């Protein structure tokens, strides 16, 4: 096995975009799929808890850290076969998207600027600006810890839904690689997001050169503090902390009437399977939590650019962040009767 094992590990804060989290007991960096399988098998055989680490962008780790083995998914690279591209799980996502666009391949450009690794994208069906990876994923190769075998799951077997899949909430399947279908004409996927369409100056449904769509998405993300910058504390976050809530159809009318009565204006709403999707950012702001709203000791705050991001202002603890998350969640529920749910994976901590 070519993986590198260290006897001691600095705090997980060094490996997450939030810069938060205590130490792990062991750390292994797996640079190939074979190394990754071997590291997980070894830990499983020893009865050792395992935490898989990709880009650390969707992870909130408790101040006590992780009492087990942290396995860094560090296998990188990809290969193309016509309109199919197979990508290793540890590959940086945005570097991959940038390379596709530069090669004149479209389909994933609206997901530009998202931090993290490729292997994490199918787990929560990563999406932004009207696109989701579910639309482009062909299959996922994974190591099944239950059967100790490598399996390939086709897109239809992954149970994709809004910000979720059958892989989310379980550590049974270790993603090794992901296969995507791309567009060889160099054009973007259809533009579905109104803000992006306005930025590009096109109608909803139009397709534009993939490079133009990528630059427009990056511009919008930078304006919201959603492109990583070590000098900008607004980007010291896990991205969108809460998912946009989906209100079941049977409850939607009453909930929307309550919001309108409280705010004096109709809430933005979007069709969703089994109900109506609301904007978490809109609800947070109208519940009294504006941009830059501070948490304990001003060590954390909502981003000064976007209310959906909870940020570390430089010397925070995970508990500081969770306290702010609870305040926001509870405030939205008390005002509107809508429960917000966290999007990041919470390790050894709860809200």
C-alpha cells in the first residue's frame, strides 16, 4: 500500500474549509483507489472508526475531533472516452470542471467554483445555479464495506433527489471514481437559473459557450463569498449551511399564508417533488438574521455577502459555529414554522 500514515495529526481544522475541528487518532493519505480500499479494509478489520476526507468543504467536525482513523481520499486524475469522463474520487472538483471547459467540453460549467473533491459530489447530489450532478453522472464505482467488494452503481441506482442520494447518511459505500457524460459541442447545459440568465443576458433555457457560463458563475459566487480565498473570512465556511426547505404539498398553503402574513410579501417558491421548495436565505434574512449577523463573541457570523453561509472569523470553535446555527434555525422556525436542516456532514457534533 502506497498510502502515507502519520503517527500524529494536527487538528482537522487544517483540513476543512471552515478551519474548525479537533484531532483524529490516526491519519492515512490514500493516493490510489487500491490504497483507499486497503486503508478502509485495514481499519474495518481492526474495528477502527473511519472518517473519509475529501476536500473538507462540506464537513463540520466537533472540537473534540474524531476518535478513529481519518482517511484522506487523495487519488486524482481522469480519463476521457468520447462523451464520457471517468474521474478519481480525490480529484479537486473545480480544477476538473475548469479543465473540461478549457478542452471545449460542456455540461458541468454551472457547478464551477464549488470547493471539494469529485467523490463527494454524488453523495449529496451537489448542485448550484439550476444544475445538479445527477444530470450528468453515468455511474459511480465504490468499495462496498459490507461485502468487501468493488461495485459499480448506475445513476438510476443512486436514488438522487434534492441534495441527497442513497450514499448520503451512510459510510457503507466508499466512492472510488465517478463517470460523467459531457457535451462535446462546447456549449453549456441549458441555463435554468434566473440570476445566471440575467448575468449572461440570455433567456431561460438558452445554451451559451461553456467558458462564458463558467465565468458568469464564478463572478456570482465571488460576490457571495462562495469561492475559496484564504484572505477572505467570508469564505471560511462550509458553503451553504442549510438546505432550501421543501414544504410538503399538504402543508404548503398554510405555511405560505403564515409567511405572507408575517412578512407582508409573498415568499419565493419553486416546484419540488412532493411539495414546494422555499429559499432558506430569504427566510433567514426575514427572520432577522442579516448579512454579517454575529455569533458568540463575534468569532463567527453569517457571511457579510450571503446569509446562507456561516463563517469562522479567524479564532472560532466549532461550538461557536453550532451556537449560531441553532440560533438561526430556531429563529426561522419560531417566526415562520419552517424547519431548516444542515447541509454539511456533522462529525462528533450536533445542532
